[in-house]
């Protein structure tokens, strides 16, 4: 009985086999590389972890950066400014491009806005600041064991933070998609 051994070959001239798909062995190898990187390099709470209110692990930006380095993915950003006179808002598309071949591997869209609660309000520095702020631009935030006097944040003061958050959301989504 003559048995032939099939040889697995790397695809010629690209990342994907000629028929447009990866073999089961290539998928397994890819998954093993991700698991190896997670065991050897990534740390819980730094590169991935749970966000309160969720029950599944989440990829953090440092983890996305490690995976981009591992698979030689260069993020490219396209930024849309959707801001209005009273709100800073960005929609960012992040494309993941293979550094060696230039092939686009995937993309994702992320958004952020100064109207998100964490950017819209800040703790009042003093009671005088709170009292001097027009009533429509201040509030008292109530918690189970605390109350906090807050005032509206000037959208321009958080514009760069909002842009970076939109970029971060798009990048992490792109890495997960790829």
C-alpha cells in the first residue's frame, strides 16, 4: 500500500491561498500564534480584561498594538469631522494594511463625541464655580453613597481626547475584525 503525504504550501504572492481562503491548517496555525502571543506577551488587565458590566474579555489598546506588531499590520486612519457648534464628534475608519504586501486585511469604524457623559460633564472645582455656572450647564450627579456637583465641559477642551478615543475604538475593532 502506497501512502502519499500531502505537503502544505504557503500561498504564492500573497497572504491568502489562490482560491481566496485559508486552509484549516493555516487557520489553526494563525490561532496558535495568537494564543502563544497572549500567553507569552499579553497580561490580563494591561492588554485585555473585563470591563465592568460585561462578561467577556475585551481587547485593550496595548493588546491591539501587540497583535498589530505580531501580524505586521499597519493601521491607517480616515477621519470624518461631524462636529457642530455645541458638540465635537468624529467618525474614524481604521484600515489594517499588511506592512510587507500592502494588502488591506480589514477595517472598522469607530466614533466618539463630546456629548458622551464622560466628556460632557466634569466635577466642579469649587462651590463658587458651580454657583456661577448657568443652571442649564450644571447638575448634581447622585450616587448610592455620594453626590457630585458637575458643570458642562467646553467641547473644545476635549476635542483631542474625543478624536483619540474614536481612533482607538476603530483600531481595536479593526484588529478584532482582522
